[in-house]
C-alpha cells in the first residue's frame, strides 16, 4: 500500500496477518535482517490462502526496506522496488544492483543528470573491482574530478563496493524509451 505522506516514503507493508514476508539474498536464498536500507528480494509465504500453499515464493523483485518511523503514523516496514534480481552483479562478494547505483548517482542531481551506464567487459554476475560506471554530469557542473571522487566515495559508503566512475557529458548516454538500460555489455559487441 502506498504511503499517503507528502514526502513519499515507499510502500507500507500492511498485510502482516495474511502473508509472511522475508527479505532474502537472491543467490543464496538466506534470510536477511530487515534493517533500515537493507536490499534483497522479497519471499512471500501466504498464511491463510486455502486454494494451495505458497511457501517462500521469491518474486525476484529487488527491494529496499525502510524501518524508520513514517510521518503518516503507520507502523511496520516500508519498501521500494529497485529492479529485477536478474540484473544483479557481484563485485568482490558484494551484491550490486544497477538500480541502486543509479539511485546514488541521482542523489547528486543537478550535479549529475542521474543517467548512468555500467560497463561490463565480461559476462556477470561476478565481475572484478572496480566496477566501471559512466555517469553524466549536469550542465552547470564545472569541477568534474571532484564530482567523480564524490560519487566514488558515496558508492563506497552506501553500497560497499569500489567503482571507477567515468564522468561523461550531458546527453552522452543513449536514452531508451522502454525500460531504461543500465548495463552495457561490451563483450557481446566484440563477438
Ligand atoms: Zn507513511
């Protein structure tokens, strides 16, 4: 259920009596702690559906959960869906979701446009560090080396992996009309 706050805080999970939700690691299926900002996929177990049991059904949607109190007064955790687990990369043992990288870069708006591309030279999901991320700078941004190091530091603080950020000019990354493409697979082009 969507939150009615002016300041959008994610969706409220309100059916605790009907479904048991777990945050899980999409690769190992281990249960993760539901702590503020944690990211995983949601596994769903129906508690009262009579037609047939649904047990730990992993919906494959990468979800970030929030446990801080919401200004609207509803209790329980909130969540935002970031993307699909099929897109997940693993950098030195850390699960990396392209949509989470984009969210970090978008925090820097208007210094960035929020548009990114993750460049892969080999097939995933395991890829070497540092991860090559292209990010567009905003029109007015002059200090590009500072922007690069600020984004790299923020990615390291928030997402716990090492990125090599390449700043490109506004509009340099191709826009797609369908689902935005966050990964560019260079190894496919060569073949
Ligand atoms: Zn709320």
